[in-house]
C-alpha cells in the first residue's frame, strides 16, 4: 500500500514450512523484504528474530514488520519491548485491519499453528492495505507517553 515499501520479516522454526511461501506472496504484491530469521527445522528462539525485526522497524530501516511464530504471541511480546514498536497479534482479517486503522501497529504478528497459509496472506494484505485513522492519534500519543515514562524509570 501507498508508502509502505520495505518490510522486515522474521520467523522461528514453527513457521519454517510456510516462510518462503509468505515471502513470495510479499514480493508478488510489490514489497521489498529483509529477512531476519531462519533456523530450518531446528528448534530456535523467537526472541532472537523478533528483536531484529523490531529494531529494523524502530530504526526506520523497514516501514513495517511481519513476524510469524507458532501463535504470534511470543513474537509480539518481544517486539513490544522495543521502543517505538506497536506489535499486534491478529487472528482474522478484521483484527489485522483494525491493528493498522486504530492501533497504528507497525508490526503484525501471526501464528503458523493457528492459521493456514492463505489466512496468513489475507491478514497481511489487510494489515498493509489499511491506513491509520488520525482520529485515534490521541490514544497513540498516550501509548508513547507511557513508553517514555517506563523507559525513563529503567
Ligand atoms: C515454539 O514452539 C513456540 O513456542 C513459538 O513458536 C511461539 O508460538 C511462541 O509464542
């Protein structure tokens, strides 16, 4: 969509089977993809990939991020630790759309064990094709304020 051109992408072992197909989908719909994760069938740790994707988005090396683990939950927990990140686990097309429209999410987290490849691609499409609605900005400002206060206390 519009100005989003470059995506940071990461998966753990739970998404090894679908990761290339998801990347192909992203290329096919016109995005550049920087891939931060691959561990094959070996067991690996989602924080290692989530933090790299989150830092790439926070440092504006990518416009948005896509993270896939078994459920999306672990990836989102980690990504949300990085300043500037709003990562959302989405379980259908509507939550993917609202994550952009209402929550200004910059990372979409998905579960390879809770969705089919087609469902995952549809959620990505809705997430990327939906713009943030300015009327929600004051809530995002409150999130940023909380983030600032929390980081100050550490
Ligand atoms: C790995 O087995 C699994 O725990 C991970 O992919 C993810 O679902 C964590 O939230």
